C-alpha cells in the first residue's frame, strides 16, 4: 500500500510540475525553463544533502545515477522536439506509454511475477496513460502518422531507462543519487543550449514558475524513488506515469480547459487500476 501511495503522489507532483513548467514555458520558452529548473533542483538537493550529512555513496552509484539523469533529460528534449515537428496528441501518449511499459517488461525478468490482478491492473493503467494523454483532437488513425512515432518512442525509451536506472541506484541511498542524476541531466541540457545557441535570458515574471517547476520535479523524483524502495519497480513506474492526469486536472481547474470524454474514461481506468493494485 505504501508503494501505491508514493507512486500516486509522484504522479500528482510530477503532473503539477509539468503544469507549472508549461506555464513558465509560455513566458520564456521550453528549453530555458527546463535548464533553469534543473539548476534550481540541483542547488536545492545539494543544500539538503549537505545539511543532513548523508554519507557519499560509491563512485558506481554516482555514475549510474548520472547516466539515469542523462537518459531522462534526453527523453525530455526528444519529446519537446517531437512536439514541434509532429502531432502533440501522438507524442505525449506514446512516450508516456513506453516509459511505463519498459520497466514492466524489465521487472518481469528482475523481480517475481506479479499476480493476475496486478497484470490486469497494468492493462488498465497503461490504457489510462494513453487515454489521459490525448488532446482534444485525439489520435484518429495512428497508423497514418507512423513517421511521427520515431522521436516519441525514443523519448519514452529515455524515460523508461531513467526509471530503471534510478531505481537500481537508489536501493539504499537517496539524496546523493538524486543530485547526481540532476547533474547528469544538467550536463546534457547545457550542451544542448550551447549547441543550439539558445539565449539564456529569462523574463522576470517567469522565475517563480521556473523555481516551482524545479522543486516539484524533485518531489516527483523523490516519491518515485520511495515507491520503488517500498515495493515493485513496475508498479511504481506505471503509477508514476499517470502524471498526465494531474496536469490535465490542474488545467481544468485553473485554466478552465475542458476534459474530453476520452480523458474522463482514462481517469476512470486509472481508478480501476489503482483498486486492482491494492487487492
């Protein structure tokens, strides 16, 4: 039960982070929002780690965590880039679905087989991720947009490997692996900004949302790690990947954006999945 609670909390916090990140991106651009949120996140983690004086882990944990962060950030950049080149309604659900599916597949080989009800819960949860991620236009015929799938699939693989690797790196440690993963991601982002010759200037009224986005992203990561420590990787990853539900609900509340029938069905499917995981 504790793993389910942490997984759902991770989804709620990550979704809120995406909402604030989206608001900040409208003011100052996606890439600047992500890179400065990452810098703020690393700074907060470093301060907390030094205050609590958590023992510094072995070098292999640092390397594994930094590789995890690099995978996650690369996935994020690929997702944003795919949204500028293809259909957003395809990019979001495909990447989120694969991000959840990859840990499930790996979990079948690294952990004991889940129960039949858990398998059914996976089916409902994966369907929920897809349905909740749909925009108002939806995906009418995904096979007619095969060319748009390559980058979202790669983004999903990046997110999925982040889930798997950070889970492996945080079996016994917490703050320093989180810090290392943020550093790995930040290196990728800074190189990307330099390569793209992006401007580093940020509009003044965007800083509060960027800071909030960075802190919420840390919170989402923290609760995902706690979920993995308390239970199975596959259930933690699938529940955490329900983060689009939090984003669309916040947009519904604060921006008065209407949820589609498809998204409401997805939310209902998520509720069924959660019930099945608890049985």
